[in-house]
């Protein structure tokens, strides 16, 4: 393996080992010693790539943030209606998180920095605004029931996704997160969408991709 | 003040001061020194009432647990239909938590012990089972839409309530929790209840008590 590839592989091994620990224990309780033992690396190898535990955590947070941008752009490019895009993004995010500990750890770290301590939870506010913008757009197309409040729908979905992830993580290491997210969508979207609205686009499922 | 009343008042002052800290910072980051400073008490006064920080936390957890039993029994005694009782219990719980830091801290402590760390989250599983039993009962009375899965409804509501509490706590110290819980109920129950079902019973609101 050329030296550059080896360096890349080591960096990925550190990120993966750290993600395993962060995902289970959160930032505070994760020890660098446990991460190194899991990755089979020395402190020297670690510090060649990252300045601190905080730096690995930031790399994981950045990675999940980049992925969400990519998921949003993919759904935007598919040209489906806003509520179907919302459904697709939620379901795809849950599928990816159940399958990928690196992503899951990044999401947990981003949320844990904000939830549970005083301060402004900018990530959740950003998500609420983003979801609300899809619901507003759905309203402009006539896809909503009368009286639906886009901000209230956004708060409901955002909170429900957070709670589902936390309970799913504590009970099944997020294995049932895809099913829980689809339950949330199944018991909220029919109250939001006009009776004529139909789910469209390729909707990922835990088993693969299904044309809805 | 008789000695017994004074002892009771001191114990309550400790619980309240500890609740203020636990509610903001969680168990780990709360220091006994900050609790004592807030209550204006010495370590001696504290240890007369509680053996440790852990003991105060347990007292707060027990207190919220007793209150939920009481809220459940009150709604049971009102003789309203199961979905209305579920709505009433959720709304009343949110109102009480927004108004009472002692209760809020107990709820946070109980949840934080389970959420975020590996293990069995018995409180959330207990809540999911309890909510499911109300939905099953609603089904037996013909109050559900066809195809509604009581366990899925319970998972959705339980997760949505947890997420709503965490985001509300991080953004408004739970001031908007009553409104968020009502939004959740408003966007979930119509997908669950048969079109003929109507909310009944005295439904508490953030402003007082309203006959629905």
C-alpha cells in the first residue's frame, strides 16, 4: 500500500474505532485509550492524524453534516413533490444511520453537544427550519390539509425523529430506527397531507429501494 | 416553626435547589457545592437529609414516578374514553413539567440514566407498553381507524414526547413543552382515531382547564 493510502486507512480506522465508542457511550465517557485499543494503534499513530479526542469528534460531526447536504441535494434533484422528498430524506437518513456507525456517532455527537445543556441548539433549529420550508412548499402546491401549520409540523417531526433515535439507540443500537421513522411518517403525514396527495419517487426501504 | 416542619422545609429546599441544577446541567455536571450555594446550606445540613448527590437524584426520580401514578389514576377515575385519557395525561404532564422544576428534573434524571448509554431503558419500555394498552382499549371500543398498530402508535408518541421535551428544554427551559405536546397530539391522534371519535373530558390547557 503506498504511504498516502496507508495514512488514509489509519485515519479511517481511528474514525471508525472512535465512532464505535462515541456511539455507545457519548463524548464524555469515551476514553482515548479505549479507542486506541479498539483500533490497535499507538498514541503516536493517533496524534499523527488528530490533535485530540475533540478533533476526532469534530471530524465525525463534519462528516455527517456533509452527508445530509448530499442527501438533501439528491432528493432535490429527483424533482419529487416536497412531502415525498421529506419522507424520502427521513427514511434514507434512518437507513443510513442504522447501517453506518460512523454516521450514527456523528449525529449523536452533534446532538449531544446541544441537547441536555443550556444554550442554543442550532442544529435542531436548523432542521426545524428546513423541514418547515418543505411543508410551506407543499402548501403552495395545494398538497396540505386546511389549517396545517408548517412550523408545528416541523417541530413535531423533528422532535419525533430525535426521540425515536434515542430510544432506538438505547434498545437496539438503532437497528429498529428505520422502522420507527417510517411509523412516525405513517402516523403524521396523513394528518398533514391533502387526501389526494400520494407518496412519489424512489423511496428507500431498509430492504433496498422500492418504487412507491 | 416546629423542628419537624423546619426539617421538612430544609429537605424541600435541598430538593428544589438540586432540581434547578439537575434540570439545567444533568446529573454528571451538577456539583453538590453549587446545590448548597443555591440552597444557602452547609454540607452538614445536606448530609443530615441525604447521603449523597445520588440520594437526592433518587428522591427526585421517585417523586416524579409517584406523580405519574397519580395522574394516571385521576384520568382513569374520570371515566373518559382511552384516547381522551391519553390526550389528557400527555397534556397535563407537559403542563405540570413546564410549571415545576422539581418534576422536570426528576423526569430528566430518570431518562438520562437510560438514554445515551447501553442497557435496557426500562422507563421508556414501560411507557410504550402503557400507551399501547390505552390504544388497544380504544380499538376494542371501535375508536380506531382500520389498520392502526397500537405498538407503533405507542412508539411514535413516546419518541415524540421525549424529543419534544429535549428540544423544548434546550430552547425554552420547557416553557413551550405544553404547546409542543399538543402539536404532537394534534398531528398524530387524527391519524389514529376513527373519524367519529371526539376528544372528551376536562382537558387541561396551559391556561387552565378547558372542557373539550
